[in-house]
């Protein structure tokens, strides 16, 4: 009888611990999603202001035309939005590959990915979901030859 009671108690504790872990992970994902949404909003604001746009796009755009910085920010916002959708499970890997192929089909998109790939990969760290996201773009970039892009 005591053994059965101890097993029930252990099972109850295990269920509670699993719930705590799941809630903590859900909270982290919610925070990540909020941060990504904020990032997209900041990118939109930067794209609307040429001077802020060049600053937000990074030092490589300091002397560039405002339109070039805006294009970079547009791609950044687009990829960040896809990252958010991927993170919350709203995009399948097949859909993500299709988005990556569309972005990387154009020369501007390939230049964007070539400029940002290292930073994005560095931010992935040990986050499997983000590493997979980056790998999909890397694989697509490697398989898409410039002749395929036309």
C-alpha cells in the first residue's frame, strides 16, 4: 500500500515538474517572438528614414545610397519574419525552403544572405531550431547557382 502511495506521489511530482518546464519553455518562446516582432518594427522604422536606415543597416552602408540600405533592411525584416514563423511552428521546412529559394533567386537576396549569414549563424548558438533555419538558407544558397536564379 505504501509503495503504491509513493508511486502515485512520485508520478504527481513528475507531472508538476513537466508542467513547470513546459511553461518555462513557452514563456521563453513568447519572449523570443516578442523580441523578433519588435525587431521587425524597428527595421520598418529604419527603412522609412534614410539616415536611420543607413545606421541600422550597419557600417558597410555608411556611404551607400539610401535605397541600398532600405533593400537590406527589407530583406532583414522579411527573413526575421520568416524566422518568427519558423520558431512558432507556422512554417514547415518545405515552406521555409520555398521562401529561401525565392529570396536567394535574385542577386540582391544572395548578396543580403552573403553579408548576414555569418552573423545569423553566430546568433544561433546551440539553438537547434535557429541552426536549422540558418542551414536551410545555407543549403539553398549553395544549391542555387547564379544561372538558376534567372
